């Protein structure tokens, strides 16, 4: 069972991740969005995988405040998503997909991500 706080953080992060994924997929040629839900004994993992427009992205800059490939006055979503340690979020590129995963541990703190 997730604590109420962790549940709220998970919902907030997934909302931002899905908004980003939908927008990115719509801007791509293939327009693919895949959501996977996995649960084990101590956590729930939600993976969001989407195509993107193919623009060069500086992986080291992802999650830094105001970094965006979409123009000025953007880049706050991933910044906020990656800052709260109640729910761990990892992002990466796999082939032609942007992949974000959120991991929420049941009733225990998790270690900080590398961001």
C-alpha cells in the first residue's frame, strides 16, 4: 500500500510525464505511446515510452531547470518530476523512444536518483 503522500506524488509525477509523452508523441512521425504497469512485493513501477521528433537532446541537461527542446520559458516539468524523492523517476532514450519510469516503494523511503 502506498502512503497517501506517496500516492499523491506518484499521481502528480505521472500526470506531468503523460502530458510530456503525449505532446512529444504527437510531434513525432510514428505517434506511439506505451504505458506499462508492474508491481512486485515492495513497489509499483510505471513505465511511459513514447516516440519523439528526433531532435538532438542533451541527456546530461534533462531535468535541469529551464532545459527544453521546445523553446523558451519551458523545462519545468521534468525539473519538478526529478526533484521529489518520494517517487523515483528515471529517464532515458532507448532506440527511437524516450522512456520515463516512476517507481514508488510501498511504505518506505527510497534512495535519491542520480539527478
